[in-house]
């Protein structure tokens, strides 16, 4: 019995040593496998890291340049009106200014009077201009032409909008301007005014003014019944980015054509009907 126990005690350290050896071998194998498994990944990462770094730098650099150039490009296209590619249109001068929006001592405000008529006449005297026929053909436009067909007659859209504004102003005082119109003629005038309102709407949406109109508290306004209550009322004090009107109108004046001078135009023969 004692000999048997002695043999068991002698074998037990050997078993424990084998277990320890096996465990150590397994851990070494795992470590070696992990090192072997990571080597290809490290090699791949070393290869792609420079490429990713350079690509990131290029992307960031491009975004910075784009952020700097885009606003200037938009300003050139939207505010300069592409006139660089349209030599027969005016090169506008731009300026920042506020709208006075003054209806006191303003020739365009108030009821009909001689001062108002003269102001509108001066404002629209350069409405119609001569345009080289070649430019009209480039834009696939037709018009009425001078007798030698070297020029066509046109109007800058802004002048047509102003003409329409004048028509709407006259409709505010239709009893003065259209007192002698019969019902049929008056219906045509109303239809004309409707066209003008729509044209002005389209024009404002086409060339939007992005200046801010803020508000202030004010009472005793015409649109509210209680004159003692305060209500938010618009307050336009922001700077507007505007074309210099005198410069534009001067350009149009150099090309102005009196549309009543039909004798200078290639006019069709009278209709036989």
C-alpha cells in the first residue's frame, strides 16, 4: 500500500509538468499565430495609409478652394448678369444702398398730376432700343426690324416691368385715366393690368433681392382697427445690392428707338381685309 502511494506521488509531478508544458506550448502557439495573423494586416495598412493621407489632404484642399471660389462665382454669374458673354448688353455697375421708400415729395407717389406724368415719361423714355440683328439670331429671337434689316427693336425686361408698374399705378386711379372708356375697352385695360401684375411677379422671382426686411413694433396703422395696439410692421433698413440705374439708363439712351417712328421700320403692307 505504501509503495503504491509512493508511485502515485512520483507520477503526479510529472503529470503536472506535462500539463504546464502543454499550456505553455498552447500560449506560445496562440501568440505566434497572432503575430503571424497581424503581419499581413500591418503590411496592407502600411501600403494604404500614405494613399489615404494624400487623398484626405486633396479632398480637404479642394473643399477649402471650393468654399472660397463658389461665392465669388455665384456673385459674378448672378450679379454681373453674364454680360461678359453678351457684348450687346450693358456691363452693369453695382453698388450697395438702402431703399428710401419715401412717399412724401416723391413724383411717383400720390394722385395723378403733371409732375408724375413727367417723371414716368423720363423714366421710360429709353424703353425701346436697337439691337444688332446678329445678336437676335444668336438668341433665336425675332422682332420688328429697321428698313435695312441691320437691327431689330427690343426692350430690356426691366423696362417692361417698369411699364407694367406704371399700368398698375394708373389702375389705382382708373376714374382719372380711363373715364371715357366703354365697358369693352375697360375690360381690355383690366386684362392688360392683370398681365402686368403677373409679369412683375415673375420678374421679382427671377431676380430675387435677398436683403433682409426686419420688423418693429408700431401702433396706429391703417390695417388695424385698434390704433392703441402695437403690431409688428416691416422695417427695411438693410443694404441692397443694386445696379446703378443712371449707368444702365445711359447705356439704353445711346441705343434708344422711338417706336412711333414706324416710317423707319420695315412695316408690312396694309391688310386687304
